[in-house]
């Protein structure tokens, strides 16, 4: 199946992606409302969040361009220094923008 990249096609794609995102988010909450959160399940949920983060960062560290490496490095340094995620993320974004704009 193909969708043309006209205005209508793009809007249809955005609508489809929105519905799928909402279905997965609300569906997950609905399903988990029937599950008792045991220590084992809580541990799985906490570990899964770390696994997803690592799966995103490692390919960027090994295959990213200079902007991605600058963002990763600056974010790690700021996070280790001040231990607050929002300023670290902002610093990483600015580092990537700076490197990609000037180099």
C-alpha cells in the first residue's frame, strides 16, 4: 500500500500515526490496569526503560556524525556534573546545533 505525498496523503499519515500512538498508549494503560504490579514486574519495567535508552544511545555513539557525538558527550558531562536531566538535554541539543551549524 502506498500513500501519495500530497497534502491529503500527509495529513492521512499523520492521522494514522496519531491513532496508532494513542491506541498503544491507552491500550497499555488498560492492559496494565488488570495486572498486579509485583516486585518482579516493577523490576522488569524499570529495566526495560534503561534498555530502550541504551538501544537509542549506543548506535548514535558508534555511527553518529560529529553533531551526534557532541550532543552525547556534552549531555553526559553535564548530567554527571549537575545531575539534572533537563539542563543536560538542553546542553546536548545546543551542542549538536552548534557543531552542525558551524562545522
